C-alpha cells in the first residue's frame, strides 16, 4: 500500500509541469490577455530551456534510477542544466503569483512543484544546482512575460508590482 502511494506521488512529480500548466491556464481563463501571454510565455520558456541546455551541455548526475523516461535521453534531453521540469513548474506558479491568482491554488501548486523537484532529485535526473537554476530561470521568464503583458495592457500609467 505504501509503495503504491509513493509511486503515485512520483507520477505526480514527473507530470508536475503538465499539471501546473493546466492549473494555471484554468485559473487565468477569465483573463484572456493573461491566458495568451501565459501560453506564449510557456513556449518561450521551453525554447529557452532547450537553448540553455545546448549552451551549457552539463550532463545529468550519474547512476540515474529508471523511471518512465529513462530511455528518452536524446538530444538536449541528454543534458541536465537547467532542469526543464523545474523551469516549467516555476514559470507556471510564478506567472499565477504575478497575476494574483487564487491563494489556495498557489499553495496546492507549490506542493506539486516541491514534489516535482524531489522526484527529479530522487531519481537522479538532476542535481540540486540544476533544479535551482531551472527554478530561477522559470521565475525570471515568468516575470518578464508578465511585465511585458502589463506594459502592453496598461502602458506606463499602471504601477506594476511583484505581488
């Protein structure tokens, strides 16, 4: 029973980017400019991750533990810096925070984010450094996309703040 619960938690962590993208998208549905910006920003975030992996070419940690994607480490997925899972999750949560999304949703999403980070570390897919770097980059891209969206919607007249 306990092994099944742990396995479910691992699956949640592995699928964290998809869960958090869908959650953020849902909570932004009533605010169309932000939905568009979030979707576009997610694409930019993904390309930025691929670009950075190609630049740094830092390998993943040794002795990885097999999980779902064990045999899919080809191309830029071979590299571990920065973590794409961490970057994607951090982007989704940060964008929702910057758009003042529901507080309870942000807490729930943060728990999934932490689960994702732990899962990636547990299966030795990423080092702590790779996870932190991905998280920071995701937050920075979310901030930039949100800032540009605010500027486009409100121009200089709107006072923009972090939270």
